[in-house]
C-alpha cells in the first residue's frame, strides 16, 4: 500500500511548501486540502493549478486524495452542510462541492472526500436529514458522473453518517457507483467499531483510507500514530492481506503548529512497524 499525509495539518504553510515537506518526509502521496488557505476550488485559477502540478512533479509525489470535507472558507469545518434547513445556505455547500469536482477533474484526481451530511439540525428528525442528504447527493451525482470523479462520503462521529451500517444504508438509497466511502479508521473507532473488522464489509465500496490514532476513551481527537489506543497494525494488516495497493493518508490536522515534525514522526512510526 502507499502512504500519504494531508496538507490540512499545514494550514500555516503555503501549499507548495507543504507538498515539499511531505515529499521530504518520505510519503508517496499528499492529500490536497480543497479549502483556504490551500486550493479553494471556487477561486482556483489555472495558474494556481499549474503551480501545484509543477511542484508535485518536481517532488515526484502523487495526490492521495482531494479533501473537500473541511470547509473553513465560508464558516467552519461542518457548516454549511448538505443538510442545512436554510436552502440557500445549503446551496453553498453543494456549489462548493461542484467546484471541487471540477478542480479534481482538472488535476486528474479520481475522487474527493466529502462530509457525511453534516450535524443533524436542532428540531429536525434523522429521517428529514437523510432525505435532505440524499437530495443533495442527487444534485452532485450528474457532475460526478460526467467528470468521472467519485464522491467519497466520510463517516464521522456526531454527524449524520457515523457507522458502517449507516453508510451502507445510505448506499441503498443512492443509485450511482460514484458515491463511495472514504474510510477513516479513527472515526469508526470513535463510535465503538473495530476498523480492522470493517475492512471486509466496506471493501467493495472504499477507494481511500484515512489514518490517525485515537485516545483510549475514544474521544474524537486525531492523535499521533502510536500515542493512542487503536490497533493500527491490525487495521493495516487487513489491508495488506487483501493486497491493497492504494493510498492510506495520515490525517493529523490538530498538529498545525508542528506539521513537519508530525509528518516525519508518523513516517518513522510506519517504517519502524514495517508498513512503509
């Protein structure tokens, strides 16, 4: 398998500098944050995209994923979401994602990861939220199909889709092979699931994996590899057993004060354990 590191830990750095640092740390790929201050699709110019392509080529590093989940350019990580009661506000997330699909296609990326609906609004039922998320996806799917770019829904604690079963239930309502899974091992661990045991049931629906460690109390806190309680070896072992040759991206966005050191430490951990 191949390992990437997400630039969402490098929000204090220019994107070009982040890519160089991640390549220097020994990663095969870099996850591009499709948000400010890096590559924000609604404002992305051809010159910007070409500069990114040149620095990727210069450093001989691939793109592991386009992160269209985190969105701080408008308000915060989770808002606007795909299930906002205000249709105009919800439209901002949909339009952003359409732009992200265009940017991904321009860069030749096969997929982007997206928010799993969002936080269920106060006063709204889960049924309403699911219906609204499916409606939002239906607006995105034609563009995803036209551009040949997948939408990877990423289950996350405290959002609409948290568990593997909830993700699979979503797929039953969406008639498109373009909707797939961004499997975040730490997120599943947070909600009481065993990431290693979920590899098999989600295998046919997963295009990309996120990896971080999580504390023993399963708090949703992205923690340096080896500092938490997850059985990382068991999870990666399942991928290796199945012959996975795609990307596992280390996502440690809380460490933006020390991203270079954190990226290197994560690679050291993976090398010491014999995974990289």
